[in-house]
C-alpha cells in the first residue's frame, strides 16, 4: 500500500519539481496537487505536466492532502505554514525539504499546533533553480535525513520514511540540532567558502575578468559551480544556521592560518601530511558511492 495517496507540494523549484517527477515515476497513482507563489512557475509546471492540479494559493493545494511537503526557501516556511494551517486535516503530515532543520522545526511547530510536523532534508541537489532544473532521479541513492520532533507519531514518521525510500533515498533519523551541526561542516561551510573565493577572485584587479574565465580550469571552476547556487536559498541557510556556521568558521579560520604559517616557514611536511589525509577522505567518499560524479547530474 502507498504510504500517502494525496500529496501536496508547495514550491515547485528544483527540489519541488524533482519530487513531483520522482513521485510520478515511483508512485504513479498518487494524486499530486502543487502550488507556487510565482505565477510564471505555476504556468511552467502546467506546461510540463508535473501535477494533477496546480492551485494559485498554497491553502487550496493542501485541502484533503495526506502529506504536504514544503519546498520553499527556509525563510519562507513560516509564511507558507500560516497560509496552509487553516486548510489542514488533523491526520495530515506536514514535512519540508529545507537545508536547515532546527529553525524550520521551530517555526512549523509554532505555526501548526496539533499537526503532525515531521521535517526532513534530502541531501541531494544542484546549483540550479526552478522547475526546469528538476529531474526524477535526483534522490536515487542519496540520503534523506528525517528529524522527527521529540513527540512525533512513530507511525507517521515510518510512513514518511517509506515515502522517501520509494523515491530511491536512503533514510536516516537524526536530532535536528545534530543535523544542523553536521550539515554546517559538509554543506554550508563549503558553500560559504565557494561564494567567498569566487568573490575574491572577481574583486582582484590584477586578474581581469577575461583571465578569470579563460584560466578557470580545475579547482576554481568547481568553486564557480557551487557559487552559482541560489542566492535567496543560501542567504536563508546562513541566517538560520547562524550558530553552527559561526562556530565552524572560527575553527576553519584557525586551520587556514596554520596553513598560512606552514607556507610562510616552508613546512612542507605539514602541508604534505594534510593533503595526504584529505586525499584519503576523497577516496573514501567515492568508495561509499556518495560522489556526485558517479550520478548523472548532467554536469
Ligand atoms: N537546491 C538544492 O540543491 C537543495 C535545496 N534544498 C532546500 O529545498 C528548498 C527549495 O530549494 P530549491 O528547490 O533549490 O529552490 P528554488 O528556488 O528552485 O525553488 C523554490 C520555489 O519556492 C517558491 N516560493 C518561494 N516562496 C514561496 C511562498 N511563500 N509560497 C509558495 N512558493 C514559494 C519560489 O517561487 C520557487 O519556485 C530550500 O529550503 C532548500 O534549502 C534541499 C536540498 C537541496
Ligand atoms: O550542488 C551541490 O553540490 C550541493 O551541495 C547541493 C545541495 C545543496 C543544498 C543542500 O541542502 C543539499 C544539497
């Protein structure tokens, strides 16, 4: 039996539209009703035939839904929760895909008392945005971290886990605060570094814009992909995972200064030891199948 028969998706960008496509592929009998605040996005979703119904407002989309998934930037979760609250049935599960979990759990819990709120985060994506960027296989073999609040209904949590497994994801349950600390290391800080280094390179007057483009082979090119990620989404990630990111940034800048010192004093052994350790980390990621180059993301 399907875990959910009627699913509503609010926000039909990269993740919402990937979810819609993945649901269509894996659970074709699910009734799919979607909405988005942007009229152009709604129009495009209709053209692409991604849902059974596309509503103008979020409230209308969630009527009679068993599962509602909020796929909007983290900073927009509260506004959407306020919009859908009056239309929800008592048995509806409300989940989300936000990249930060503690603040989302807090705003959804406060805005939707008495509702089954079970936040989640599929750790899968790209630097692209919008409904054309989505694809059905995005979640295949990728982790989906579910962060159930302390008093969450175990049966509803299992139904949500089963839903994500059917989309091809590997599911892990985690405390929201722990999720935010882990993702600060594995995702949020790397994005911040990419934004920073690409900004620095473009600010350097000695390196003209043409040279940055012409010689952007290898490492810098990889950074520019990450630094092309959605500005609104990432603004919200940093504003909502402030403590974990700031703590980590402190540690990161200390380590960077240690490298600066090693270069200044010609401490080749220090540099080589670190680079050997990091090469091993890369190899272990590839062995675990977590490397994006193995997946077909069209990059
Ligand atoms: N981009 C990525 O690689 C990943 C993103 N996420 C999370 O998924 C969520 C969505 O991200 P993307 O799909 O990448 O963004 P996106 O920018 O492609 O799509 C977001 C959509 O939400 C709509 N929206 C914004 N405010 C709204 C509101 N108040 N009511 C209804 N619709 C609204 C926008 O019009 C847009 O179509 C974010 O919370 C992000 O943190 C999670 C995993 C990966
Ligand atoms: O494009 C990339 O490299 C990503 O890291 C995608 C991504 C962005 C945000 C998330 O919360 C999860 C995955």
